[in-house]
């Protein structure tokens, strides 16, 4: 029997029984699987389908709350030992991870990590590596400078002592100064752009101090 495809509108040959059954049930007739899949699409986006599924699940949980509770209880009773074992392992891992994090925060461990990092970067000559502090204008060992990835050499441009003094007096750190300079609406500078001019950062912090004094 010759009929037309409901999607591509081509003439196709189908058995009479299939056509009669489709007409009786109100179904469309397609020439192949490709047309069948394309013809059944509803045109909804992925976000729409997710939202409909979320609303359906919410309504289903509200209407079948007691049933779901009984089902969960039955599953827990049947697998109580396995669930306890799984939760125990997770709890042990969390406790071990917390202990290890606390261990890594110890001052001696932080110093060891610094030395290991210097050895990886500079090799065995890490003990003679120095850097010039633009605040106190002294050449000090790189151990006296905290790491700051934005700067080209990965170290801060002023030493720890000068940074601490500025934090106490200016109430402003190098990180905060750079963040403020980046967040200004009339500039398009990034932290990496500003890090190329460390004296500009110090001048900005000095201007903040002047504004506090003159208010």
C-alpha cells in the first residue's frame, strides 16, 4: 500500500495492516527511523527539559513521600553494613585529610616546603639567591620575600619586614593595592600589567596614606 511519510512527505510502500493499525490508533507513518526520530521531536531545549524533569521530580516526591521513605528504609536495612563501612571510610579520609592539612600549616613544614620549592627552581644554588627590596633598598635572601605569582620572578617586590610595616602603618597590603588598581572602572589593566611596575604599586599605597592623613 502506497502512503506518504508524515515527516518528509515522500511516497512509501507499507503493509496494509500496518497502515490500518496506525490510522486506528492515530499514529503517524514514517518511511524510516531517521524520519521517525525527527518527526517525534518536540523542539524543546535542554534547559527546558531539565526544568520539566525537576518540577516533575519535586511533585512526585511530594505525592509519594511515605512510599519513598519506606523504600529508603528497606534499602538501608538490607545494606546497613555496607553503608556504614562506606561512610566510615569517607569519615576516616576526611579526618586524615584535615590532620594532614593542619600538619602542612605548621611553621616548620612551611619552611621545609619553601626550601624544597627553591631547590626545584634554583637547584643546589638556592642558598645564594638574592632579591632587591625597593622599599628598604636592601638586597636580601629570597627567603625574606613571600611568593606572589603575579610578579615575573614569582616573588613579592618588597621583603616581609617592609610588607609587615606597611600593613601596620598603611593598613594596606600589596595584594589589596593591586586588586584595587585592577578594579578601577576607567582602566583595563590586569594584575600582570601592574606587576611590571612595582614602584607604581608603592606610590598608590603612599597616596592612600596621604588621603587618610588629609581627611
